[in-house]
């Protein structure tokens, strides 16, 4: 505890100077410099708000050779990570970087790519990563000058450019970090010079990480046994009360696990697909909620004013396309953050706090400067006040361009359990709620483009069969929302027949 992020030299010295009780000592380790024997010390430690690391230090008494290395002792993440840092001024060179053995480093300005495993795992800075790349390229220059002078001349230009970048005399430039194991990180500073994203690993990535043995001959030609669906007793909200179960490869260990999927009817909203996955091999678990229905012409914005503890117990469905804002503490989560979750208002606040704490390893601890640590601790403290109900009133806003998010009624005022079946025959409407304001809004062109709506091919949709007499809602069980002001734009009916002069590819956005 108390150890955060350190330069690689400092963390290696900590392993060298640690007592025998804290480290594992491996004597008679071969020295790569003189072929003699040295001593390797290994220490397992945890970087707060990040992951466990294994720090190793080697020292040869015969020739004085010393080196240090950092390896990740924790788990491989479910998804890979990708970072792009724009270095526009000298202070950006001080951004701290955690690079695993599997990370690929790129400098697009120089068309330079450092493949995985050519640099060991390090905890350094942007400057350190760039300077180290220059040193390792320069180390083999005598051989290149003797064998391939033309290549050596090109490498000299790259090395000189890298050194100017590290010194801050050749700015701006961009540093990209891509890690299929998900165990790399670049320090965020609350600006727009750093972008991050995650991605699904390819089969080649899984093989490289040792998660998959590669192609193997089938044991026999017999088809895999089918798994019957399971019924959940007493859950009337599910369609036919059945949960579909099918095998899916675990994204972490690639062993087949069980994916459960069902359709749930959320009262005062619409049908949603609930999916959960569990792996008996590595223990990985994941749950996700996706709203069903067609793409509506309008997005949805719901603003809740929380005035007492009953508002914290409201059900909340946040889709993976929704953004969330807490104006009272100046916090905004972009679309995709937290994924799709079905929880309560208190639950989503707790998830936000956990996500902030675990996703910003350099904002706390010894690595952060005093001002950054103070501001981050103050933000977490204000979130704790919201979770504990000590800061009423406050506002929470969800904006979803696909109108697939939902905030339920107060528990004390709701006449129905939010997980029970909603009986449309009784025409029971949600109670009036002066604390919840729901409105539709027109999506921008950029939002439609990000969602891929401009690329949808609607040719031939006008050939769909139409009804001579179509009621306002053909199926009362598929009403998108009983309350008229909630997600009014969502309409699952087929589009109207084409009028003269219209283009079949036209589609409302």
C-alpha cells in the first residue's frame, strides 16, 4: 500500500533493496553480458487502482551488469485496449505510461512501429518510451553501417527525430499504444489530447497470448449435444418464461462457457434482451442489457431530480449508446462508458465511482501531483455524498440517441413492482412524476453517422406487406411506452408505401 507508479529504475531498486521476506531470490542466474552467474530477485506488488505486477531485478557481481523488468501478474483483460496520445507541448512528455510485453507502440509521424515483445514491460513516461526506442535502434547501427549503409542512413534519421521528440524540440507528434491483453495504460489529464478505446481480440491475438491452442483436429464428427432451455420459476416478465442457453467461447480463456439470454418486459418501457455469461474454467462473468425494437427517428433525454432516498431506489436502464451527466459535480460520461446496465440510481452512481477509481491509476497515490490528487479525491468524495444521500437535491441526465434507456418511477409511488408483468388491459399508467422530465430530441448528423444509420441500405423495404387497416398500436404487448411523452418516436411498424417522387432509399433519421 502506498506504492503507485514509479519510474522503472526506482521500482527495480525497490526490488533489489527489499528484504528476503518480501522477495523471491533466484541465485546462479545466467548473465547475458559475460556468461557468468548473477542473482535475480522477484517481488510481487500491486499498483493502487491498477493491477498486480511482478518486479524482477538482476545483478551480476562479476561484470556489474544490472537490469530490471516489470511483468503483469494479474489476469488478461476481457478486451484489448488502444490509446493515442497527442504530444503538443513539453508537459505532455511527462505522461506516465504502463506498457506490457504484448503492447505495440507506434509513432505515425515517423511511420515507426515497435512490435510486441521487442521491448519488455515497463512503467515509464512518454519521453522514456520514445528515448528508449531511439537507444535500442541506435544500438545496432554499427552492424547496419557495415552491412547495409543505405538502411543505416535511414535509421539515423529516425533516431535523430526520436531524440528531438524526446527533448521536446520536435512537436507535436502522436504516440499510439495498442495492447491485446488490455494491461497497458497512458495517464489521462482531463484534456482532449488522449483518446482511448477497447476492441475484441482476433484469433491471432488469442493465440499469441496463449489463450487458444490454435487449429486442432476434431475429436470426432459427432455434432455437439444441444442444450435445452431452462425455465426460471416465478418470473412472469419473461417471454414464455424461458431462458435460452448456448455455448460461447470465453473472451478471457477461450474455453466454452454458458451464455444465457432471455427477453424481459420492463413495465412502463418496452421489451429488452437480458444476456449473462459465466465461465466455469476461469470464473469470468459478464451481464448485459440491450433494449429491443426498431431504431426510432428521435433520441431521448431524461432528467431526474433526486430529492430524497426514494429517488435513489428508482430502476434505471442505461444502454451502451447512452451518455450520462451529473451537472452538480461537473461530471459527464461519454457514450459507451459502463456499457449496458440495468440497476438503480444508487447502483449506477456506485458503478461510476468504481469505474473512475479503477480506470485512473495515476490520479491517486504517489504518482499524482498534489493538485491532481486533491481534485480527484474531492470528486470521489462528492460521489460518495450522492451515494450516501448526503447531497440532496441533485440532477442526473441520460441522453440516448436510440431511446433505449429508461428511468423508472419512485418505489414509494409505484403501484407495480418494476419486474412484474405490465397488464395493458388494466390501462394502468405510471404515476405522475414531477421529478422526472422526459423529452425527445432530433439526433445530429454526427450521431447518426456514429451509429451507422447513414450506411443502412433500405432498398426494397417498400415491398414489405402492409395492412389495409392498421391500428395505432397493432400489438398492445409491444407498445414502446404507455406514457405518451416517453420515447414517443419509437415505432416498430413497417414504413409507409412510397409516394410519387420519393426515393426508395430515403429513410428518416
